[in-house]
């Protein structure tokens, strides 16, 4: 998952009603194509699931910030409540005593199998 950050933290967008949203994209190329505006000084920043669930999501929740999923230069994308976004992001993962952190469970492969390069 990718977002935008600058020297002061994560970039937020305004939905026009005064609500702040953190934009997220599935790949860096979409962040770079986002266009100009308030994010001009910001740089693409990768977000891992551990960082998201342990640091970013709790901070956004405290501030009442929602998610703008896949915004473009033409609009905010899908505006998603943070609880819903977290639930959707967490669903394919499960806690496993085998690895001690979220592991891909729904497809029946271990993380090491998924990390192997395919040539």
C-alpha cells in the first residue's frame, strides 16, 4: 500500500465538507500519477501492514481521519471509513503462531513460498 508523506507527516485531502482523508493506492506508479495540488512537496511512501495496523491506523483513528482509496487528479476515489478499511485490509490475513505476525492464510501458502522469485 502506498500514500504520500512530507516532512510534517502523512498528506491529507479535504472532502469539501471539512473531513480529512489519507489517500492510499496499491502501487507507487498510481501515487506518482496522482497529479499536482497540495501533495506537490510530498513523496510516495510505502506502508507495510505492520506499520499500518500498529502506527498509522491508530493515529488516524484518534484524529477522526478516513481513507481516500485510489484518488485521481479528477476526484477523491472511494471514501472509506477507517474501521471498514482496516477490516477489509485485515480479512485475508490471520494471526498465526507459526510466524508470530500476520501470515497469508487464505491461499494456503507460507510467507516464504510467496516471497520466492519466479523465473
